[in-house]
């Protein structure tokens, strides 16, 4: 029998890839129902989503998201709470290299993950960057295809890795 002192009671993990992608405009789309654990307890599943409205408030802070100004980037993590509701959290906004007109610049430093709240099961993340000509872009309402905005392919996760995949 395993030593129970080695078990982490705060274990949080998603057991099914939601196959999440950016939906149309600012929405979230997935094709698989989630299956996970938050703090050792099974969660209510989140059914596949088709162009579901992205949350407009950061689940970790309870505040509106920080806008990305030109030549900035951040990591956005989509997830769910134990009740099976779609949630979104935003990492720190950092500077990117200056791009050219509508073309985003390279990353200067790797974007960081936000600190997830206790009631959060990560499903997927993306890194969003803005170009010099981009209008301020706000997660949850800004279009994924807005001029001068680039969102990386969603990375579906079982749990958050040590750092985001930057390329």
C-alpha cells in the first residue's frame, strides 16, 4: 500500500483534452466534454462548447481583464470551476519586441501563467500578442482575428506546465 503522506490533497488535473480552439470573434470552442478533479474531488463536467461567450471577468481576481496595448502580450488560460462553468484567467501583461504595422513583434521574455484560484481546472491556454497598429485588445471581448492581434494555437492541458510553450 502506498504511503498516504506522499499524496498531495490539492491534486488538480484534467483527464480529457477538451480539444479547445479559438471560436469566432472572441468566443471559445471545444469538441470534448471535460473530466477532471479539483483539490481531489471530481468536478461537474463542462460539455463541448460551440462559440461560447468568453468570460469577461478574470476568475482569479474578480476584476475586468487588463487590456493589451500595442507591442504587448500575455497568457490566457481557459478552464472551468467545480460547478462546470467556463472560466478564464489572465497572466501578467508584458512587453514584446516592436513589430511592423499589423505584424506582431517577437517575444522578449516568455509570458507567464497567472496564479490559478483554488476552484479552477485548466483546460487550455493561448498566448496573445499585439502589433504596433493594434487597438487596445481586451480578453473576453476582443476578436481573436482583430487587426494586429495574434493568438497562438490553443495548447490543451491536463494541468498547467511550469511555463507556457512560447512557440
